[in-house]
C-alpha cells in the first residue's frame, strides 16, 4: 500500500507538469506576439517599444532571465524561416528581440554543444532548430 504522503507528492508533481506545459504554451504565444509587435514598431519607425526587457518567463515573478540555451531555441523556434544565415545573425536576433548580449566567446561553444546534442543543425554557415527541420516545417533541404 502506498504511503499517503508519497501519493500526495506524485499527484502534485502531475499538477505541476500540467501547469508548466500551460506556461510554456503561453510563453510561446507571447514570444510570437512580442516579435510581431517589435517588427511592426520597427517598420513604422516607432522604436520606443521595440527594445523588450530581458526575457523572463511569464507568471513566475522573481525568476532569473532565461538561459542562453532557452534564448537560442526560442529565437530559432519563432523565426519566419527555419534556417538563419549564420550564428552571428542568430546572436544579433537574440539581442534585438530579448535585449540579451551573449558574448561570442560564450556563444560559439554553446552552439557547438547544442549541435552535438542534436538541438540545432548546421549547414555550412546556416543554423536551424533540429525539431523544425525534423517536423518538415520547411520544404527547403540543406544546401
């Protein structure tokens, strides 16, 4: 027979997993909206609202900024085209959309590690999120 406290802990963990999934979904939606609004403001010349505060996960006050890995995957996930032309473009897009400047000496090893782990894929200079390529979100094959 299970210990009632163990069952309570397990039930709470299931609840938390559902909440995390809901937060992640909302964050993805907000990220797309933020990016669209940033581009709209930039195209109209109104840059007063185009520099967002450093990325924070919504609904979690006091949580530190997102990790560099989260920033890389977030930008690659919502980019209009699955492939960005280079890691430099990716780094610039992270800074533009999230206000976070990742030093090149930190960024290059991060990209290498993410490639090794299968999170991102490279094609010469181009870079993409592996899951977008696997899901066939592009008809464009690597060059």
